[in-house]
C-alpha cells in the first residue's frame, strides 16, 4: 500500500500561472506567497546564449511580440511585455533570465528547471544552465527535468549531485520505465498524471525513484494522487492543490 500519510510537494507549474502570467517573476513570487513548496520553470537559450525562462520556441503566445526565441537577443526580448496579454495589471512583466530567478529565489524555494532545448538538443543549454546553478550556489535547491534523453544525460554528467528526472507521457514519451529510462533517470521520474497510477508509484518507490507528476489541475485527480502516495504534484493552481493536500 502507498503511504497515505506522505504529503507530496506542490510545485507551481511555470509559477502560479492560473493567477499570473506564466514563467514571470510575478508568477514565481505569487506561488511562494500562496505557499507552494516550489516552482517549475522552462529554460532555453536565446540568440546571444543567455539562458532565458520561457516555454514556447516563439514569443508569440506569451508576449506582445513575435519571433523565435533562438533568433532574438536578450536585449530584444527585454523590449517585449510578457504580462499585458494575461491581464492589464501585469503589464511590464519581462521574460527573465534563469540567473535572475536563481539569484532572487533559489535560496528561498525549490526550483524544477525543465531544459526545453527540444528544437536544438545539441546546443549549450545544459552547460550554460550548470554554470548558472554553480554561480548562484543553488545546487541543493534545484532539480532538472527534460523530455529529451541526451539533454538529461548531459546535465547529469555535468552535475551528478543534482537530481534529474525524465519527463514521460504518451507515445514515444512513455519509455521512462525502460532500462535506458531508468539509467538516465535513476532517482526521479516525471510522468504525465494520466500514467501515474498507484501501481506505477509503488514500483518507482521500490526502485528508489521519486515520482513528480504533471500537470494536474483537476481536484479529483489531485486527491487521487495524494492518496496514492505521489511525491510531487506539478500544477497550474497551487492554491487548489494545497487546499486538497492539507485538508486530508
């Protein structure tokens, strides 16, 4: 049986993005104010090799600009508004550098850094990210995750002391429990919540792996996962998840 007394960590997906613009300092700070145990964010390189925090390969959806992140310098990205499209009160929010987030919050909360170089898996994102974690002294405050096996393997080689979890889901993304998946991700596994059953969790625990599941906003699913003994819940709505978790 799963340990029903275990309380999973509540990780705010891209910050408290049900309440503030995703992957902004406003969303990260709000998540901490709401009581989240940590935040999850997306890192990638822009044109001048700065590590910036944004999910999409383009800025079109989350800012007032257009263009590919990989083709824009950090100075160009700073001219964009990353908050006004969410709500007028967030006008002026910017795409942050990862270093900015780590410096401001890395000693205050737990941070899950997803390495999102999916369009350019051979770029220097793992190396640049490792440098920033070391520079800011946040090795004990972060974990890494990625859907891409080679990217995850590289960050584990660079920082073997920092836990790294393979993100898994449907189709080609469902191979996290294969031999190679366990080799790349021996301490953590990050499955989609629809694949995170009690049997899955118990098997992972027997293998010495913690299970952080994504992205869960349905209250019935949050309750099920808490009762099934999951280790972490990545959610857009940390307030909802905390209310359910702490209400048991």
